[in-house]
C-alpha cells in the first residue's frame, strides 16, 4: 500500500510539471522531482542517462539563475530530502518498479 502511494505521488509530480511556466513547478515539486530522478539514476544505473535527461527537461526554458535560486530554498531542500528518504525505504524490487514507472510517465 505504501509503495502504491509513493508511485501515485511520483506520477502526480511528474505530470504536473508540464502545466506551469518558466520554472515549471514550485520549489517543493521541483525538489521532489529532482530527488526522484537522482534516486532512480542511482537505483538503476543502466538508465541513469534517461533520468538525467528527464531532470534536464524539468527546467527547459528557465534560466540557470532561476534554477540555482530554486535549489537554494528550504522548500526545495526539504522536498528533495523527503522524497529520497521515502524512496530509500523501498525494497530494491519496489524501487526499480517505481523508477520504471517514472520513465513510462509522460515527460
């Protein structure tokens, strides 16, 4: 049940990214999204390049300064730390399944 909730959260975060402006999401959602991609790049090294490309796609259209400023906020850091901690609680099989779901979701 916990895995199901985490998968739903990940999907909601990734789907919401397309609907917003220059920096395509709030600092909280940005932190959770990047945390998810970084976690998955480590959990599935064979797909690391795909996760890094998805991570880069999060900030297309935003300036380097906007991205850097967002990453400095407590909202970003707290969200990043929270999602990586939650994903870290999953078993290896669950984390691989969650990461596979991330790649199957629309960018």
